[in-house]
């Protein structure tokens, strides 16, 4: 089984150096996806994963990670504003435990405000409600991943 942590330094130390990371915003119907560049300089959105049977989702993600040469996962953790867990947080933690089967280090990243920040930016850019609904999950995943990349750049284990 792979490392599952909220500690960015431990996550960085578990990685095989720099390499592409997969950011995930786990939802009930879809999971927003974003990938980083191999040098951790930027994150870009990918098409979201429409959730199905957990075993099928895991198989698809395993194939995607292999094809995209992913070396680690950054999973958004939806904490309450006071930092405590909610039912949603527990669901994401359970999903992250299932992702350990992929054999990749996993960083649980505090995603408070990520969806709100992305929604606000899209509203400011005058993106229609329908287009926002299509894009918000993957943009939130990119926002989560970018936050983690900024922190990882300061980690002792970062190359």
C-alpha cells in the first residue's frame, strides 16, 4: 500500500523526484481532474471522471495514471471552516484509502474555498451558469493541485 498523508513534506519525500501529479476534486457524481507538468510549474484541467462503480473508477484511474506517467495524487479534502471533518470529509478520506491500491503516494490537501474561488472567478469572467457547471469540478481540481504545487516547491524532498 502507498503513503496516504496530509503532510506535504512526507508526500514529497515519497515521490521519485519530480514528475506529473494528478489533482482530484472528489464529488458524488463526478471527480474533477487536473494534471501538473513534470516540473511542477503548472496544472491544467482534464475532463472529469463520471463516477461509476468504485472498482471501475479505480481501474480507469490506474490506466490513466500509467498512460500519463503520474507519480502521485493530490486529493482535495473538504474540511469544515473550523478545520474539522464532516460527513463529506469522511467520504473523501474513504475514497483516498481506496486509491492506495494504485500504489502511488497520496496527499490529502485542504480544499476549503477551492470551489468557491473557482466559481467566483468564472462569474467574474461572465461564464454562463451551464458552462460553469461543466467546468467547476476540473477547475477546482486544478486550483487544489496548484496550491499543493506551491507548497511542494518549498519541501526539502523537492528536486
